[in-house]
C-alpha cells in the first residue's frame, strides 16, 4: 500500500516537471494500418509505470499500466498497451483513421530514470486524382487535381505555359486538396499534354492526360446534337401522323363514294320492273274487253 502511494506521488511530481519541456516526435501511419508508438526502450522488468495521455480532435483520454497491476483505459476505442517479444512496452493503435490523429504524451518511469515525450501523430492518405480540359474566357485551360490526401501531393506539367500557382486547401479532417491550372497558348495541341502527380505513398509518380470534360456546354457535341435533333424528329413525326390521318379520311370518303355508285348502278332494274307493270295491266284490260265482246256475240 505504501509503495503504491509512493509511486503515485512520484508520478504526479514527474508529470508536473516533464510537462515543462517534453521531447517532441512526429509519427504518421497509413489509413487503415495498425500503428505502434514506443515511449522507451526499457524492458518491462525495469519499468515502474507507463502513462499515455492522448489529445484527439473530439476527446482527451488516458491509458496507463503499472507494475503493481493498476491499469487504466479511459479511451475505450481499441488502443492498448502491449509488450514486444523483448518485453518492451508500446501503444498499439488498430485500424488507424482520421479519428486517431492528435498528440500523444507518454510518461515512462523505470529504475534509475524516466522518459517523457510528446508525439504528434498524423495520417498518410493517398489522394484521389483527376485531370481535364475546360474552356474559360474563350481559352482552353488544363486542370490537374489531387483531392483529400495527406501529406499534400505535388503537381507538375509536361509543357510550360501560363500556369496559375498551385492551390492548396486543408479541410477539417487534416486532408489536403491540391489543384493546378494551366492556360494553353492559342493553337497548342493538347494531345501530348500531361500532368505528373507525386505523393509520399507512391513508389512512382502518376501521369494523367487531360481530356475534355464531359457535360461542358462548349465541348459536349453529342448532347448539343441530341438537343437539336429531338425537336426535328418530333416535328417530322407530327407531320407524318397528320398526313396519315388526312389520307385515311380521303380513303373513307372514296369508299363511301364507290358504295354510292354501286347502289345507283343497281337501281335501273327496279325502274324496268315499274315500266313493265303498266304494259301488263294494259294487255290484261284488252284481253278482258275481247273476252266480253266474244261472249256478247255468242
């Protein structure tokens, strides 16, 4: 019990003294990798206790371990204190992400001395890269862009020209976006123009050839032709439909006329019957008169 209280008193005293002038380090880990931070090269058999005070963007927490078994972890995000095969203590950070960026203060007390360091931990992320051509103020402009990388990428052009200074932006998560714009001289062929993008994570530079950006009003000829042709096609269809309707009406009228002609051609047979009927009645009357005269004389 007395030993534990003595360790705590010494720790508080050393913390106040070391916070004045800690040694500074810098470390960076790739996105998604596991990171390990070492405070001292002393073995655990020599170490009395180790305290990591971690200042992140959204929180501050502490992880500690002592040789009397009193351990503490207020981070609760997967970080842990581990030992190497040679019994050296280190802080393990699994699946490193932007949430692990911050300052890591370590305090290590061992038999015969102590060590105190402040380690700024950053993340290394390859950028998303793109290049294109666009029109601006009646001029052709080549654009080369590397987005959300850390550290910032470097951009250069294969040909010289009126290039604007490289624009660099840092977002809230510490990622950098770099953009370079090159105004092409009039009459310059952009076929052989390329931009080179270099980054710390890449073994070699990436070469991009700018192309006309799709959807640009002055270069999207396919879209322009479609917008021009669609009204013409619609108009032609409307005219054809109207023509077909008129022709169909003409055919209906023609059929009706033909039917009328046929009915008229059949009507004379009826008139013939009507013309025969008076003659038949006349003959019938003459015969009856003849018969009557014959009866009278007999």
